C-alpha cells in the first residue's frame, strides 16, 4: 500500500485511533474520543499533504502542524509514532512522570511541537503568527496547518485569528475544524451545523470547504483545494464523530476526556493494533529564509544629563527599538493599534517591512509574536500595559511554550492622569511577575530604557518592559550599564537612616522625598529598582542591614508588585521594617500630580512614611 | 420643534457635537472627534427610541444605554446634559479633579452609567449580560442599546458577544456601530466597507441594517426596524465621519483623542452653542421584575468529621451554590462549558432557569456576569482558574465598575496532576489579589468551601474562590464559621518553634509536615490561610512574634500569592524570618503527588524548610 491508496489512509486512520486509545489507557487519562474524531483528517494530512522532515525539525522549509485542540494529545503522539519520530514504547509512557508526552503538548522536549496548547483558542492565532512569518519574514513557501476543535470556535481569539488571517491574505494557512459536535459537557452551540462555521469563515474572508471528516478521499480533495487556493486562507469544516469507530463511545455524551473502559473490545472493533509507518514528504529545500538588511552603523539613541528637554520612557522605547532593528535583522515589532502612543511607530518608520499592525486584538497580538519566535524571529509586541491584560492567558501559555518574546506596556499607573482607571495599568507588575521565568523591567529614564530594550533582545523567556506616559528627566549617562537583575543606588551616604525604593515615576518622587528628609536631618538612601524581577537581592539586603528601615513606593496596586518583590528579597532578614506605599483605592479624575498625591505615592507621602519608620516627628 | 421633527434631531446632533467640543476643551483633553461621529445617532436615539426615566435611574423598566466605545465620554456627558440630568456647569468640569465626569465613564457617581468602559470590546459583551437578564431573569421588555466603535470590532470579545447574542435570540439588544473609519493611529482594517461589518453580523445570526449615520431620518427608520425585529438582535452599521461638522478635523487622520485647536471657529461652524433639552420617553412601568421561587427550606450541604469519603472543594462549591440558589432568588450561575468539572452543574440541576451556559468564551462569561449584576442579580461565574486568565481585563474593568461578582476557578495548581501546565492555574492568586477591592479565598475542606460560598453572596466587589481538583478530607465541623479576612490555627502548642502557613492542598501537606517535625521534637503551629485577601494580619503577627519563623507554602508561583500576602502582613515586623515555598519551575508530566514533590511544596519540603529555619538538623 502507498500513501495514495485510500485503503492505506483508512488503515492509518484506524491506527491513529488505536494508538490514541492505547496511550490514553497507558497514561490512565487523556482525551481518546477527541483524538478519534480527527484521526482520518490527520491520516490524510501526514500521508499526502504535510511537507516535513521529521529528522530535521529545525529545517526552515518544513510545514508547521499546530494542534489548537491540544487536548487531542493522544492523536498528536500517535502521529509522531506513525511517522517514525517516536517508538511504540515511548507512546505508552503518555502522561507518566518523566515522559515528554505530556497531557497537553509542550515543546519542552518535543522538537516537532512548535508551541504548547491546551488552553483553547490559542493555536490558530499562533498559527497566524507563523504564517505571517512565512509570508513576510522568512518569505518561504511552507504551509501552516492548524487543527481546531469546534468548541473552541466560541473563543473570541479564534475570531481575531480569522479576521487577521483574511486581512493579511494568508493563503499559506489552513485551519481544520474537527466538528465532532460534542464539547466537554454536551453539545456545542452549533452541533453539526457545518454552515454556521463556514458562513462565519466566509464572512471573515476565508475560503471554506465543508467535508465529511471520515471520508479520506473527500478530505484529500479538500486539502488539495486548500493548497491551491490563493489570496486567502482556507478552512476545512469537517463533520466528524467523537469517539468514531468504537460503539461504546462514538457520538456519546459524557465521554469527553475519559479513557475507554473496555480497551480490548475497542481495539478489536477498530481491527486491532497496527504498525504502519508513513513516509512524510520532505519539503522542497530551495531557497533560504529571507534576512532583512541592517543599516550598518545605526545610531543608538543617547540623551545627555545636560538635556533640558525631558523624554518619556515610551518614546525612548520606540527609538531604541528602531535602532535595534538597524543592528539586528531578527528583530520585529508588533503593536495593537496604538503605536503612536507606545511609540512603536519609531520602528515602523525605520523598518516598515518588519512591523506588524495587529489592530485592537491583543490575543492575536501576543499569539502572532509567539508564532514569529517559533521561526526564530525576535518579536517586540506593545500596547497600553492595561490592555495587555486582555492577553494574559496567551502570555501564561507563551511561558509554557518557553517562548522568547519581549513585551512593552505603556501608560502605566495613575500617573497617566486624566484618562482614568480604564487606561491605567495597576496590576501589570503582579500579573507579569507571576508568569513562569518572566522578567519584569520598569525604567525611569530614557537611557535606562534604551539599555534595557537591548538587554531584552537577548533574554530568554517572557520579558516585560513597563513604560510611562509622562516625560522624565535624564538622570543616567548614556553609557551607563543596566543589567537585568540589577538596581541602582542613586543616592546614599555613610549614615543612611532609611532606604526609599522606587522605580519609574516613583523614583523621582523618592528623590524629592529624600531632599525633603535631608532638610529634616534624615539621610535617605534611594534605590532605583528598575528590575522588578529578577530582583537585586544583594543591594536590598545591604540596604536593609545598613538602614533597618525601607519605604517602597510604586504606581501600582499594593499586591504583587515592587513592594512585594522587595519583601520577598528580605523574607528571612530580621531587624528590618518595611512600609509599602502603593495605589490602594480606585483613582478618580485628576492630573498626574493630583493622582500621585491622592494615591499616597508622591514625595510627601514617601517622606511622611520614612519619617515615621525612622522615628522622626513630622516637621512642624 | 418636537422630538419628531427632523430639524430638531439635526439641531440636537449639532448640540451634542458642540458640547463634546466644549467639554473636551474645558478638560484639556478628551475624544471630541470620536464623539462627533456618533452625535446624530445619539440624538435620534434619545429623542425617539430610548425609554428611560432619568429621574429614576434604578427603575427596572428603563432601557440600558452602554457606550462600548467609552472614549466617546464627551458625547455621553453631552447626552446627560441634553436630557437634563446634569447642567452645563457640570459638563465643563470634565476630567478635572473631583468631577464625576471622568475621562472614561464609570458608574462611581453617575447613576445613569451601568458600567465602566474604556477598555474596548467590553460594552457589547456586558450588554449581552444585561439583555440576558431582561429576557430570562427580570423578564421585562426593556431594550439594551450599545454604542460600539468600528476599531473595537477587531476585539475577539465582540465576536463572542455577537455569537452569544444570536444564540440566545436577544431581540432586546441593538448594537450601533459608529463606522467612522479611523482608529487611533489610522484607518481600521475595513474603513467604510460597511458590508464587512454587516456580513459578519449576519453570519453570526444578527439582523443587520446599513445606514448613513448622519441622516437622522434613516437612523430613525433603522432604530424602528431594530425595535420591531424579533427573534434576533439587530446591528446598525452606521457610516459616519470622525470629527463630523468641523472641517479642521472631519475625517482627518491624527485627530484621535485630541481637543479641537480652534474651538471658537469649530463652534461657529456648528452653528454655535445651543441649549436644547430633550424629553426622553419614560418606560412603560407595567409589570415587576420576575422573582424566582425559592424552595423554602433548602438543605445546606454538610459533611461530618467522621465521613470516610473525601470531597473535592469544587464539588462542595457546586453543592453550596445549588443550596444557596434554593435560599435566595437573586443568585444566578454562569459557566464556561466546564460545569461538570467546576461542579456548577449542581446549580444547573437545581435551578436550570437561572443557569447560563456561556460556552468556551471567558470574556463573554465575565461580561455577562457584570451585565447581570447591573440589574441587581448576584452572579457566580465559574471556569478552570487557569482559563479565567483569558478574561483578566474584564475582571480588572469589573472592579472599575465597582461590580459585585463572585468568581470560582477550579483545578488550581500542580496538584491537578497529569493534565499538565496548560490547565494549571499558578498565577491566579497574584492576578486576583492585584485587582482593586478584590477578595481572594482558597478553601481546603468542603465545609469551609460551602461557608465561603455563602459569604461571597453578600460580599461587595470582585470575589474569587479557588477550588481544587482532588478530593480533601473533612477537617472542619459543618457549623464552623469562616469569615472573609479570617484564618484558622489548626495546630498549635504553648511552645511552637515554627509556623507553617498553607491553604487548599498545601494545608494538608503542612499538617503532615507538622507531624514529621513533632517526631523530631519540633513543635510547629499550622495556620490555614483560607482568606488570602484580605489577610488575617493579627493571627500572622501573633505567630511571628511567638515562633519567630514562618514557612509559607502554596500551589502557585512564588510571586504575588499566599507567601507575598504573609510577607505583606509582616512587613514592619522585626525578628521574624520567613521562607516561601512555591512552584518555581515549569511542571512536567506526573501525578498530583509526584508534582507536589517535584515542585518542592509537599510535606517533606515543608518539614525540611522548617527544620532549617528552626535551626534543627535534618533527621539522620
């Protein structure tokens, strides 16, 4: 039998079902029935349409296969067995301690998995990112195949992906919707009404094909049509049965995520264990990934201490990013339709070919960044910090994918002023600190911002830079070095009685407070904690031991931000008292200065707290 | 002139423009141009179609008017002036300290504003919630009018709302899309291609009407058609010009969010200041809001210390919620298609009329809950805690709305086992703690869970309950009281050398560790910190002073969770050393027990940390 033989395809589909059942059984849990519905789709795909060298997963010419329905992991691993990437013994380690075949796929040790999925609605937006990279960055003809569940079509992030893929004309992208009718707890909104999916897709501008998802010849024709369709992405809406082929579970409610009870009987019904191996077509390896020209000696932005004009850190971000793009051809930028506020527009002007306007769709913004780093690009994605919260689940999953992405959130805190709390990020430090292996940076001056942008480009994992709306004075030399995990002691004496720790806008308030305290004869050390995570424990512990009293101040909620980072660094230190100042209540209308004051995080509040801690009375 | 006179409507539209410009000018900032595009739409709506008693904003018969494009706040406040709700002097306090007319609307002091908007893509999903309440809860014929921007149509949450509104047949809902073509930094994806909006809407199942958004008669007809349309929601796709009526800004790029430069000239162009007052039609006040029958003496779930069978806290959540629904007719439940996992299904079985299946669309899930509390209902919304992160921006904005919603997130932490990190909430405590005025609860036993569910129903603001996948023993009496902000000392002696603080699954590990320590002669106090926020400072400070050493342990990341809550409570306490145990690295495959061990948060790790802190050698 050959890959072209429909009987072989049907047999292969049965093998994928059998192996999905066997692996789930070995693991004691897993989504066998959700795997079985898509088995024929995958059989045809790997035997006839996928172009992938499984011995060389990093080959840039390879297609990309993403399971947006990541719970169908038994099917993914059964595919890996069928193509010879893993053996049967390994297949049966599914979900067991030490196995790389986790309950939902992660790229940790599986080179054929691009990204972690399992939080529904993410695979397609990420696939859009990979496809954008194929079209506009790598400029290679690889295809992106995304296997989607019907339940996850309810996620708005899927609509964002449908919208953007059509807008960008991604004819290298095929979405395959496994319409098995049944979600976790019952029927989906649309059941087997295939038109409900294809009508929406067509309205978004896709080519849509409805197909019987268990008819291998029809599937084959649909994939061929998808490959031939130009100018727009294609969705294959496939009617399938959950648990297909095993009477005890086929199209039955309440069989989601449960291993098959009578495995022996099920395997018999499916014709028993097979050991077919598929020769997957290798990609055409003509052509190398496109590399953008760099500009040779780009001018790195510099600001002088003597500059009278103040500069917003968001502006410095944009300028540094533009300069970085001049140095490095791997750097790309994305923004959520606010590039004139985040100043990502500086990059756009300098490198329009490497800028991606993602419109007001933050999940797709982050998903695209994750997709681009799959192909080795170094994406910087920006929006208002408050609005990155829309994509928090995408950031969380990007960490599970061990993705390398740099994020910039502007307009942090009450110091944005009149626009009000809907636009103020006050939870972002907490949210990003809690992400696995994240880096959280909060610069106060333009030179510091630029230096940190450069650091981020070489830093693994999720890095987040918080920038401010208002302008800041230049307080650091242009050549000053700022490492991730560091801090700067910007004011100190041999006899400091209290330490003030701030970052961003509050650093300037802390400096003003130190001036006021000095007038009362209180020496205050001031630390610029620009690296909120990792945090400079050594400098903080030294300050604790030398001053015994620390005031932290942040334009952020009291929980999980700068203050908690300081407390964490000093958890086991005795003889230090810490006072956290932060935004406790909901801000109302007012200017930046008014809101800093009302929130109790301005110089006056800092000096007051420091006096109390240092045991000094307030001045008369 | 009467409300029926087209000239009056046109004049009213001009007044709304004039007042939008005047208020933005007085405030020094604001989105005048985005207000001007929608002015005619609003003029016709308030003069002819809205049914609202502005003297009685709490009247349950009132229509609801929600500005999803919250940045058009000058228009909202100009409407409030036109209907006589505020006077001209107040209009000119816009965006100034102490004014209730904030940069983006919040309901803080404005009784005619249902919810805060300003983070785009939220008004329509919330409107769906209000409309669902109208249809299925209140069972009153009020209409919900939602004014949307064209840029925000890119947000996936808008698609979730389109999908759900059609599914639920919400013919009491009208969306008005102000297609002014221009976003913040340039043209939207679709410009004035009205069909791109109406085609998508029709594919989702809506009735769509395209209209010239500056033709008052056409607008009037469209609203009438919307009101008459039954069985499906209606969207009015209105072609408009940003900055309409003022040449210097009309349909110009780069005029977003900027006050008009030459105000005098602009007002002249618009025909000067007017002082029209609109008589808005009052609603028909026939009929009272529906009240569901309660079951008299519902059986509150109880578990006995002697019970041999263990019970998962998620199961206790569902049972308590069902019982609560029997006691209180205001309690409603919503779930994101995982009610058989969160156990919200217990409520569904008992009170099917008050349960809302929101499918896998977490933004719409939270949006609907916010919408229902607008109408005074007490919503409990549940999903996996990990997936609530998809709606983090909705939760953040719900806090700005000062909404009262109860959230339950199940399947927290590595202790879910084999399903892997995509399904594990490990950031949720940090994320929810950072929300303004939030409450964060994490019970360990079924009686405690049930008691906290009852507390949540009476608690203002955003409350979050974290439940566990695995079963727990019963350790509290069924009548034990658990207040929000409390804790339980579950083990102590007169001579405790160390304190162990846990919650949820780690409380049991802490108890096991205390047993092991006792064998080595180390007395450990154990605190159940079930209220992570607010936190029981008094008990923690007492433990700090009496034992001098504290080990915190949580099935969560080290940042922003239980450990940081403890450190925050002890910030200014000297002579205490704290050691935080938490999930530091990315979990792989394994069982709950294996992952607790690998993550260093099991009894063995706790005992080890406690011995170190208490200065005891490890046992030989």
